[in-house]
C-alpha cells in the first residue's frame, strides 16, 4: 500500500504525511514546481506546472490497494478504476458507487458556470473537516490492512 497525495492546493498534506508515518506506510506527494513542500518522510515528486501533470503522474503510478487523496473527481475516477481507494480533503470517501454522480454533478456545474448561470463558493475549512478526514483515512488504511 502506498498513499498518493495530489498536493497542489491540498490542505491536508501535512496531516496525511503524519498518518502515513504513524502507520509506516509509504507516501508520495505529487506537486508542481510552484508549490513549496519539504518533508523527511514523504517522497516528494515535482512535476511540470502544466494542466493535470500531477494527475497524470499519479494515475500512471497508482496501483490496486493504494490510497489517493485528492479533490479532483476525474483523477479519483481513474484511480478507482485501477482498484485504488480514494478520499477527498474533507474526508469524503469516493467509491465506485458514488463517483458517477460526482462526475455528473461536476459536469453540470461546469456547464452552468460557462453559461454564467451559477457560481459556487466553497465553504472555508474548519477543524471538523480535518477530524473527518483523519477518521476516514484511518478507516481506509484499516480496510486495506484487513484485505
């Protein structure tokens, strides 16, 4: 098992590394060269700043039984198709059962934004988001260890 973090703009990179270290699980944080990130435990991969470079790196490397941490639904779909587990920065576990609905909602929201009909504002993170993330990442880790 390896944990992959889509580290561009991810607010839980540090927490993810802390948990990976606690369970002695390798962790790979993939970021573009504009993002500053250093850690003595995690493997930090720096990719080009072009669109989706980090996503393509992760999608090519992730394997069945690995864990993805990302807010990108498209990347999550590709990784789930390879047998990986996925979780977003708020602790929402992304599964084969819910990914199609998430992709559809994303598509509809993009369409509405293009038509200038709707603009969504994301809520600010709060301490409960980190607790939910930690609880559910632990759940995923235990789930894989049981298999």
